[in-house]
C-alpha cells in the first residue's frame, strides 16, 4: 500500500492508482474535463491540476499522475482555483461557446465547471474562429465551434469502439478533431454510427441530429459501463 | 435648413426623427430613422435549422416567443411535417400569452402615462412610476395583466423570457394539469382588468379627439392573417389586404409566397427596410400591420366579448376601416380580451395535456417560410438550407418593418399639426414619440438591433441647416 496525504488527510492507495482516483475514493473533489472514466487518462486539459507540496509545489494533472509514497497533495487551494479558472477562460475564448443557444445548455461539463469555479468574466480576448459545422452525418452533428479538444471522442472511438474514426489534425491553436483524416463525417468509411463519441463529448460539439437548444443530454458514464463489462485478459 | 432632433423613448430600440422645413417654415419632410443594425440574417448562416428558434428568439427580450414560434413554423416547412394537433394548440396558447403580456406592456407601462397623465405633463413623471402615484390601481392592474400573459408562457415553456420550447415539428412538452389549473385560477382577474381598461379607453375618446385625428390618421392598406372563414387569426390562416373602406383588396394569399405581394425597399437613411404592397408600388403601397390592421381585416373576432368590442370599434368609422393609428391602442386592448377568451377556451381542452406533441423528420424541403401574427404584426421567417439542414440564407420580415412607411407618414402628420415656428418644443417631442409609440414598434426586432431607444429629433431649414434639435435625456 502507498501512503500519501491529500488536503491534509492521510490516505492509502494501491500501486498504479492516480491521484484523481485516490482523491475520489477519499471524497475529495477535483474538477476534470478531458478525463472520463472508462477511457485512458490524457492530462491535456489541465483542469485537474493539483499541487504536490513536497515536490516544491509542482503542478501535476491528477488524472494522469500515479500516486507515490509520501506524496503531499494539495487538491484545493485559492491558487489552484485561480489556475483552473484561467484554463477555463482560455477554453471559452478559444472557440465560440454561446451557452444561451447551445443544444447542450444546462447539460454541459464546460458550463458546469464555469459555475463550480466561479468564472464570471473572461479576461483574454475571444478569438471567434469561423469554423464550419458538419451536419453531413445521418444521426449526429459535429460543431467544432464548441469543441474543447479534450479528445474524449478520439479515445472513445479508438479504445472502446475500435473504429478509430476520430483523430486530431493540425497543431497548436489550429488543432481540430476530424473524422477519417478530414472530410465530411457523413462520408466516413470507418464510422460505425455507434454514438459513443457523442456520449463522451463533454460539451455541445458532438450532438444527436435534430436536437434543439438545451435539449441534448448525454450519458458519458456509458463508456465506463461498457469497459467494465468487458472480459479482462 | 432647419433640422430638429428628437429621441424616442419608451419604445423598444433606438430612433431618430428629422424634420425638414420649406421656405415658408412648413414641414416639407419628416423621417423616422432607425439607427442600428445587427445582422441576424447573416450570422444565422451555418447553423442548423433545429437551432434557429432559440437563436432568433434572442433578437429581443419582449418578443422572443414570436420569433420562437415563427422560426419553429419555418422549420416545420423544411421538415415538411404536419405538427401534431396538441402541439398546434399549445403553440397557439403560448402565442396568446405573448399577446397578453406584450400588449399589456405597451398599453399600461409604455403608453398609458401619455394618455392618462397628459401629453404636456412633466416628462420626469410621465412614466409608469408617475402613473403609480396618480392611479396606483391601474398601474398595478397593468402589471398583473402582463404577469398573467407571462405566466402562460412560463407554464408552457418553463421560463418567461427565451423559453426554448417550440421546435421544428412541434413543441418539447405539453401543459401539465397543475399548470392548467393555475392558469384557470388567474383568468377571472385578467378578464376583469382588460374589461376595465377597455371601458377606460372608451370613456376618454372625446378627450383625445385632437390626437386621434393627428396621430397617423390617413388612408392606407392593412394586412393581416385571417382564418379561412375570415375570423381574427394570430397563428395560421392566409393573408388578406383591405383598404380604408374595408374593401378586400386581396384575400386568400399564401403566406409562404409573400415575395409575390410584398416588396422591400432600402433607403440610405435608415437601417430598417421599407416593405410595401408590390402591386401598388413604392411608396404608395404603404400598408399597416398589427392590432389595428388585424381588426380592420377580420370579419369577426370569434369570441363573444371581443366581438361586442369589435362592433364598438367598427362604429368609430361607420363600419369602414379605422384609419387613425392612435387607435392601435384600442385594437390592442380588444385583442387582449380576445386572447383571454381564447385562453379560457383552451383550458378545458384535453388535447393540451397530450404527450403527442412532436413530429420527427429529416430535411424534406430546402426552403421554408414561417408566418404568424406577432403582437406587433405579421412576422415572416424565411430560410433556405442545404441537404443536411444547415442554414444558407435567411430573410426576416419583422412586424415593425411593415409599419415603417406608416410610422414615417405618422411622424410627418404630427409634425405638420404640432410644429409651430422653428423650435422643437417639449409638446412636439412628446407627440412625435407618442405617435411612434402607438405602433408599439420593436426596433430591436425590426433591425435585429441592440440597445436602449433614445429618440432624437433634428429640425432642418430649407437650406439644409440644422436649426433645432432635442433629445430625451
């Protein structure tokens, strides 16, 4: 067993567990976005940043960092709240997140995080990129204007469905998620129309076709339910 | 040249009036400018047809329900579905709620201070707060009546403003039984309030004789939807035009073919377009829409108390069309009465509780027009989509736009009647504002514009020099 401290509480963990998993078991809330139970952790969104006090206050993503003996983790502090808020501001500024008219309004992890972290204003200029919505698929719609590049769709598609339809394209600020190396989703030869990417998407970027404003509700827990039922090697 | 600037307040949006005088100091030209633009028709492009009701509803905080329903109807046309009977009735019920709340706001909150406190009373007090001091009962009645209309919207859509409830193909949820009972409980008081207000208005007709004759009293066409049997209509039906003698100029027009009979002219001095009756030409093809036009166009209201009120209304013009825009107020009150009577009828209808409220379909038409009557007049939403349902083109003809020519004519008439000398007096300013306000224009909607609406009046002399201006502080 590994012994560590989270927010001053002494906890024990099994080897290989991440800080996030141990914190969840201990009832310590750490906000997440790109993490989804049932998928491999990626640590890309930086919302779940925590401080390791005895590593000179080093910031690490809780979802992707395995626990170590003697670690003293700070999961809740004004500094962390401020950092997480900053990350959120950048996410909001990067694309066109207009909650009022979004199909996921009221059922959106990005929106929930903004409420949880008390995001009242975005201090960086919005980029307002002109991205084209893809409604070519018979069952789903992809709106890159609302994408946060968490990659949950990419992982759900490759790790759970095994179709590998979704992938990242471009670099840095120009990164987008695309089906089949680009091209309309409706012409994808690999997509099985399973909808796991839609359920995994935390925002209104991947939605069911025909949903009107505030109508899209998702069940991201389905991904974990599927993987847990699978026979293990 | 002598130019007078007047800001218009207590309407929805932003406006400027310019008056130009000829060599003798008479009003040669009067223009009502709408000074803001927003661009909804452009930025809706690229969105899906399913999102359009909620996007276009954001045009305005007063009329979101009108745009929501009209956009959903345009979506119905693109899906090529027949909306389930229950959904049709539920949408109608919400539109009636919208009529009650919007008309009550216009009459009680915005216009009654002019009518009841006097055109020359202190502008600092000539508002709903002044009305509360002078006649608290009436002010409270107005607030309660509006609240009832809002309650209808809220019980159906979950919120009073911007409910995302109507969708292409129907609505998202039926009325709950408890909500229906709450609406039934509030109805008697609303009926009492509107009947009192109509009596109040009718009792003052002689006091307002001068304004009635000067506030846009002219011959024109009137356009409105009417039911197939000619009854007053607010949600479907066909387009009818009547003239000032109430002769039917055109009837049975398909609302979806509006470009056949409505032209839209653009003028460099206003962001609001100028629709006109195509056959008559521009600008002679001036027509009016809204409460006055609906009452002039229909054969009957279709409910007992409102029909009785319509008879009294018609008596004002010996059965011909009532041509003074001042009587928009009167028509508005009668429409509230009609709306409440119809709401009462719906509350005993079991269809409203049905769960069959939404027709699902894909994209079956690449173009769709939604038309219905908003409180301020006939509203058109016209969309084109690609084969996936993504919007490629949008045209909105908003109620206030139809009345643009009429508002300009009204401003001219008021200026001619009340301008004396080369100064924009407080009295003139008030009446110009009042004349505009009779139409209950929503400039936010009509130019899809943003902001408060101070009205500025500029007065120019014959040489084009600005000689006087006035802005409501």
